């Protein structure tokens, strides 16, 4: 099984970091507002970063690490993979 740490953003730059074992489904849930709370309230639905892991412990550890970072460091991480901050979920098969 593959686990992903992911970062979502909204149009005004709010960021959300999470972990999941089904990235496409989880992002779809965020986009459909099926995840009550922060992401629904602030419309944080654009997938701007993700990172795969083979072990859930490693994914959770990385999620905690990224969540502990200052905003500037998170932005640098996103830019390293996705300099234009495009919605990477557009590449998912339909």
C-alpha cells in the first residue's frame, strides 16, 4: 500500500497538510466538501503537493514534520515540485 502526504491550497493561499492511503479519493472528498472542518470552511481544495511513502509510520512522521514548518518552508517545498501551484489532481485519470 502507498501512503501520501499531501498539501492542499485555496485561491488566497491557505494551506492544509494531510496524509492518506487513497490520494485520489481523499482529494475528491475535499473538493466535494465531504470533509467537514477546515478545508470545507476555507475552500482548500487544490492539490499542490504530494509525496508517496511505503510505510504508514514514515508518512505520518513526514506529515507531522511538514505541519511543524513555517509557511515559507512549506511554500519552498511546494515550489520544488510544483512551481506554478497548479492543481495536480487535474492529472488524475478520470
